[in-house]
C-alpha cells in the first residue's frame, strides 16, 4: 500500500483522508494553554477528537496534566501508548466493558472513571474486588445537559455516602459537563448560563468536602466554555478538546462560538 509523503499532490490521497494544518494546530494549542494556565487551572484535554497518542503527547508537552477520553476503547489506545493519567468521562456499564476495564486497570492503575448511580458503582466495585484492585472515581453530575449524571446537591451527597461504603472505590472528585451551553452564540448568555451550571458543580463539591470526602478534582469545561469555567472559584481543571482542529484561532472562537 502506498504511503503518502509530504509534498505529494492531493490526487494521490485516498478517501477518506484527514488533512491537518499543523501551523494552525500549533497556534491553537499554544493560545489555549497560555490563556488557561494564566488562570491557574489545570488543562486535561479531551482526546475524543484527536484519537491520536502522538497528538496527546504533544498536548502533554505543552502543559496538559493528562487526558480525557469518552470511551473505554479510546482509553485502551491511549494507555497502550504510554498516556497514563486518563479520565474516562462516561460511565462504564455492562459486564463486557467492566471486564475490559479491569484488564486495563491492572496495567494502568492511574486510570480514573466516573459514576452516576449506585447500581453502576456496585457493579464496578464487585468486579474490582474480585480482581483485588482499587480505582479513583469521580461523581458525574448533571449540570443541565440531562444526558447522564446524578443530580447535584442532596442526590449527589446520598450517592457519595453509598460509594464511601464500597471498599474498592475512592471518591476524589466531581465532573460536570455543560455541553448544552457550548454553542450558544451570544457570549453574555453563554457566560451567564455557564456560571449557573458551575455553581451547581462547585457547591456540590463543597458540600461533599464538608461531609468528609477528599474532593480534589472539580473537572468541567469544553472548548466553547473552558475559559468561562476556568474563572470560577472551585474549578480545578478543564477539558477542552475540539479546539485543536478549529479553523480559526481559539482566541477568536471563544469570543464568538458558532
């Protein structure tokens, strides 16, 4: 099979092919890292867009503390390439995937997952117990997208106390994904609604700490809202991902998401 080389004409490319403007990509990475690091929050880029260990390493070299993935299969690819500090941002459900997760945790113990239900937490705890493994978990909170996550406040606290009785799970943080807000065109409305979502997230984190849980991670914020989230007291890290391939610089994009 012919492998395209730098300088080849477009006619030699098979379809589908992914073409990346490396200069623009580097500018996006540099701009985002500089703007967010100035706000003293950690950057844990979501890798569901790039799906590339090589680009994940580039993000780490630029200052990212680790990575997020949406699926177990993405975690397997990244971990096998040496990307260790990973958070799987959607719940792992069902025995086939739990079996794969156990296999992954055996080799990569720094992996973290989210939970949003007692049934899910118990199933995970059972499989970990059988394998004599433990794992750090985050509560996935529903901050308005209504796709997954436990409700903030009392529901989250109740679930946290149940998790606290599960021997193999260590609750260390909360996650709240405000994806429903990232494409609000009006910057003022986007900012206002994002801050409301962040209030749900950070207040729940404070409540859990008052209950005795060592909540050290409060993670949130996609490309369209990361800079807003980073300005909220109590947020410790943000998860922008698609910024890397945007066709305008991230600075312009944040002021006019469309």
